[in-house]
């Protein structure tokens, strides 16, 4: 790695971002130019857009940008593979050409003006620099509370995440290569990155509102993401089911004593309410347990299949090695 003037690739996953992309691009390319002219990054640095199977004009816009500007490269995924996979595709493509990457969402809700600070930390020897939101006033109340709940739950389940850090982060080439070694299909990148073990640091910023267009993370996708995050990193839910089983065994023993005394005292006909209650309760917990176990079995299934994460359709605008 050339210390002093390293090559930066800014990786931007885009899914149906035709409204936000032109403005985002303008801001990002200006920032890139500034950093190049200041000499903090190499002139071969680029913006790398990953089109995650958009159904609008996102790819046409990207294609135009690549033709107009030789600081733009792009990867087009053959179909929508999800934010995390699109990000991986971008990082994997970038790793061949750059010394370090910065990943950021296309809507620029994260403050790009802290990128130079991130670069400074990188030059001080950090492999990973996390962008952390100081406050999220511009997110809806719902998004803020669910996110806070999620981070709290993750931490109580023993998954190390950095609170209020999404996927806005700087990663050195070797950190990216290490990340790419995680071959799992159920990706929760921000959980893996904290486990890589390299020197890390944080920079802080205020999160702003989406530039344009609407969130590509509807409630259902958010729920799936949270479930993936928990079940990919923690086996505690399974242990909870087991502990629940133990608890039920104890209750069953108490019930047995209760029933026996009832029989000896000649009250054996009664007890229908407690019986029917137990039947329902036990049934409910068995179903819940099966649901959780099913989640893990499903994970094993997808891991075992070992399918590729994504298929690249085209790549354009890269420098020939
Ligand atoms: N995104 C993607 N594929 C998807 C969904 C989202 O590449 O299937 C991208 C999207 O274009 C954006 C980023 O992931 O750049 C984050 O999405 P968004 O801003 O909609 O999420 P939010 O900020 O609302 O959580
Ligand atoms: Mg966003």
C-alpha cells in the first residue's frame, strides 16, 4: 500500500434511486475531486455505484455518469439481491483496485463531510472507521424507536454492534478481504466487521433526511434484517427455548403433585379449567419453540446450499490493471 496517497473507492449501493442519485453523485464527485486536489487520496480514486437490480432508470443514470466522468465505475447486479449483498458485491469489486473503501447509502442520509476525517484516521493506521450518528431527529419516531430497540436487543443477546452505526464506514483493503472471507449467505455486515479484529475508530455526525425518493427498507425488510442479525450471530434464542422447556418441566411436576392430592381428596372430576389452560399454553410454547428452531434450520439450509450471493451482469469504468 502506498502510504501518503492511497486509492479510495467509495461504494454506493443503489436500488431504485433515480430520484436521489443525480444529486448524491454531484455531492460525492465534488468531495472526491476536493480530496484528490488536496492530495489526500490518489487521482485513480473512484465512486463505485452498485445497481442492485433497480427497476427504474437508475442504471441509465449510472451508465451516463460512467461515460461522463472517469472517476466513476459501476457494477450492475443481474437482479435485486438486497442491500447487504449489493454492498458486498461493490466491496469485492473495489478490493481489486483500491487501497481502501468507504461505503455509503445512495440517499446520503449520512454526512459525507466526515469522509475526509475518516481518511485521516485511516492514514493514522486504522483499518476500519465507523460513521456513527449522533442523533436521528430526521428519522421518523417509528424508525428511531425500532432501531433503538433493535440495538438494545442485539447487545443483550451478546452480538457486538456499534450503536447508531449503519453501513457508513471506511475499510482498508485488507479489512475488506477479511470480510469477504465470511462466506455466509445470511449477511449482517455490521455485525461481522466488529469481529474482524483490526484497529478501529469512530467519527460522529448528524443524520439528515433522505435526499429524494423513499426508503427502500419497508417494515417487512427491516424486520427480516433484524431477525437475520440476531439469528446469524446468536444462539441464545435456542437456549431460551430450552430454558423454557425446563421451566415447563418444573411446572408439570408441581401440577402432578396438585393433581395427586386432588385425587386423594376426592376432587378428581374438577380441574378442567387448569387442564384446558395447560393444553393451550403448552401448545403455544411448542409452536413458538418450533418457530425459533425453524429459523436456525432454515439458516443451515441456505448455508449448506452455498449458493453464490449475487451475479454480476456488467462492470464498467474500471481502470485496466
Ligand atoms: N438498497 C439496495 N438494495 C435493496 C434495498 C436498498 O441496494 O434491496 C440500498 C438503497 O439504494 C440505499 C441503501 O441500500 O442506498 C439504504 O437504503 P435506504 O436508504 O432506503 O434505507 P433506510 O435509510 O431507510 O434504512
Ligand atoms: Mg436511507
